[in-house]
C-alpha cells in the first residue's frame, strides 16, 4: 500500500499539550464536505493528527512505567491524562459525529471504510460529555495501582528483589525455599490488599456510573459496545467458559495428579506448581536482557528472514526495548505503538525465566503486527481488534518451538515445550476465571467486598481446585490483585482465550506446512484492523470459532503433543 501524503501536522509538533493540538482539530472541524473525496482527505489528515496525540501519550506512559519512582515522568503522564485526554475524547466525538452524519458517507467504499464507519457510529452513540472526567479519574486510579505494584519489593536471600525476580525461586527443587519465597511474596502483596481493594471499589463505582450515563443497564453490556464486539456476545463468552470447563479442566486435573505423584506429595500447595516435578534443575534460558535479545534475534531469523530483520530493527533502532526487571519498574509486559513514528516498543520484566522467553516472542508478535500494518493510512486500522492482535502474539509462542535450541539444550527444549503446552492448558481456565469474575462484578455492581471475595473463590474452585490453600485463605482471596487487566484495562481478557484458539489452529497449520502458515500469518497481519474479526481469522487460514467443538478438538491436539514431549 502506498502511503497517502499529508503535511497537515508538523513533524516537530509537541503533542503533549492541548494548546498545541487544538488548532489542528479546530481546523478539521471547520472543513466542509462536498463529496466522498473530501471525507477521504479529511480522514487521512485526522489520522496523522490522532497518531501524533496518541504517540505523545504512549511515550509518556512508557516513561512512567519504566520508572514509577520518577516524579517528573509521573507528573507528565498525569498531566496528559488530566488535561489532554479529556479534550481528545470530546473533540474526537465531534470528529466522528461530523463524519458519520455526513450525507456523503454512504458513498464511501464499504470495503475500505465499512469497519471504520461501523465503529465510529457506535462511538458516537456511546459518547457522553459527563463521562469524560469519570474516565479520566478511572485512568488515574489505574496509574495508582501500577505505582503500588511497581514499588513492591521483597528482602530475600540477602537481597532486595522485585516480584518478577522472585519467580525464580518457585522453580527451586528445595520445597522449603519455594514455600518461604512464595510466602514472602504473598505477605508483601497482602500489605497493600486494602489499598488495592479500595482502588477497585472506586473503579467499579465509576465504571458503573459511566455505563448508566450512556444509557446501559450495566458496565458489561456497555464495554462490549465500547470494544466493538460486534461478532460475539456475552452469552457466547458464557458458552466459552463452559467449553473450557468441559475440555480443559480434565487435562488440568490429570496433569496436577501426575505432578503430585511425581513430586511424592500428598497434596499440592501453591508453591509446588512451577518446579520441575522430575527433579531437573530449573530452566535458565538466559542471564541478561542483552542475551535475551541476541538469542531472540537468532530465533526469529531461523523462523523467517523477514521476521528476523523486523526484530533487528527494534534492537538496532534506538529506544525500542526495555526488558530488564528493576526496582521502581511497573509490573507486566506490553508492546506499545508509537503511531506517528510507526515504530513499536516492547516493555517487560525479564528475570531469566522460561516465561520471559514466552513473553519476548509474544510481545515481538505484537511488534510484527505493528510493523506489518504500519503502511495503512489510517491509524485506527493500525490498531487491530484485540481478539486478533493476540493471535499475532500467541502464535509466536508455539511457532518458536523448533527454534528454542537458541536458549536450551535438546532435552531442555522438550521440557520447555511441554511446560508451554501445559501453560496453554492452564491459561485457558485462568482466562475463563478472570472473564467470568468480571462478568459477575459488573452485572452486580453494588456488591460488597465480602461478596466479591466469595464470588472469586467460587469461580476459582470451578476452574482450579488443584492445589491446597489451607491456612492461606487471605492470600487466595486476593490472588486476582496480581492481574493488572481488571484494574487498568477492564474486560480485556477473554480476547486471550479467543486468540489462543486461533494461535493453536495456526500452530497445527504450521506443523503441516511451515512456509504457507508463516506466509498466511504475515499476510493477515498486514490487514491490521481494517476487516471484521471473522475475515481477519480467515485471512490467516483460521476459523473464528470458540465453540465447545473447536475447544475440544484443539485440546485433543494439545493433549497428544503433551504425550509426545513427555
């Protein structure tokens, strides 16, 4: 695709202040549409302006999460969400309203503009001016959650360590070390239990009011429209939960029984779930972030030359990777798009664990998506729906299997692949757990903390129940606090489950024909978000299907592979 030309936005604009952005948005709003061609140029110019604003916010978020103790970075990010984002919400509503209500919009090519107009029409119907300050407050509460988690440190084994760094001890063959490290982390998290619960109480109240203001009965139904979930419903999610319970949980429980027997234990405790059950030394795929980058580069080059070159462009292209775990760094991992520059950024907390390799290839998949779709003129299409965005990332985790010898010996590769496959089986129930929990929370917004805790325990019994939490009732009740999604990006979680089913389909396609599967993967990623979800899946040679039949078929394939890598 040839990039449309526009010099509407100066290359050196400081988009961190509303005063600098406002004249350009005002200029757009003052335009007159005489034909569909006017709308097309309007959208091209608007895209570049939106990209500038979004990149400014993204860069401020990156700076803040890379060092939550940097007061200047925190102040700059808060200033943006307090003074710029509210104005952006308002003016973007006016922009979308101007377009969707234009008499010439029906003449636009539906193949090109259909998804955009569909999404913008929904956004216009949802917008309420009184929700802008509420959404700003919600974002600020999410920033407080990140700050609390980023400051969590544990004194253990003679050193002060971050939460991700403590994960290494859960692989230790000495059960006493595993238990003491687990309890140290859990105890530290409990210190902020009331603070985090209090933040979440405020979030639920705000989100419920936002939904009411927009004319919705509850936040669950409201957010489905916000997220443009036009291709599936809440009932489909409930059916997905049932499918996971039926197809995944028998495998999960069998694996737990095998683990308990291999470890020679009467019961599994929470600190017995990550250690190798056969007494092998913990997998240590790398020691430093630089080593992780170098080995990942070799992996991607062997997988596909084009993907390897794209990864190297991040490694060699300036500030595109921040991977090492350190004090003050926000938890988790993410890929952020810098939309004006059209370059991705990867953030993670690497601690030398196998999950760090998974995270690396996962976030690289998002980065590949950003790079392959960067030539679309519309920034809105360069941000695909999450259900397919996660296919791009999750697929990389399984497509990396043949190349894990960049990190492990031959025997260790088998262990790493089996560990990942076991993770797939256990992650799907966790996705169902978090999603079902959020469905309950937002369809029962007046709940008490006690009721919320009981709901959490009931759901975890349905999709868990494999380990013994005796004398750990408080810790079990607040396990969900470690999952940032309910706090910072509510209802962003079922997408992982839907996408995992797509990723497993792609993995099976890859096992049958490596070249065609990779080509289909890249071809689909170039489309970005310009087509409906079923079309995006089809473009990658996949079915948009998360029925019980599909889940059962894929779990049978995973179970067979588990036997192969035993």
